[in-house]
C-alpha cells in the first residue's frame, strides 16, 4: 500500500549504488549501499511522509534491511496511531 512512497524516498535519500527499480522488496538495502548515515536521512523522510515517529526499538539494522521490513514497521506505527 505504501510501497511506492517508500521506494521513492529510498531512491531520493539512500544514495544506493544501484537503482531502486532493480531491487526486489526483499533485497538487502545495506548490500545495495545503504549506510548508517543515509539510514537516518531515510528515516526522517519516512517520518515526514507518513506522519509517524520510529520508536527506539525500531532503530535497528533489521528495520531498514529491505523495503518489506520498512513497510512492516510503517504499518505497525500507523496501526498504533489508529488505535
């Protein structure tokens, strides 16, 4: 549901070594060139785009591993807001 936005943000802010359209939703973003610094930039852009705030326990490499892990985290945060 939010895949397009997540992919657009990753394409703009992650500075990956490859184009986003060459990666599957399960591709390892760190293998593709994501760094700890660009992870912070991506996180801030995602927070702005979805009006969410990543919780401390989510600030791990596992959360930012792939498009799918990011989508799961975003869905979790949006569901918590709606509750």
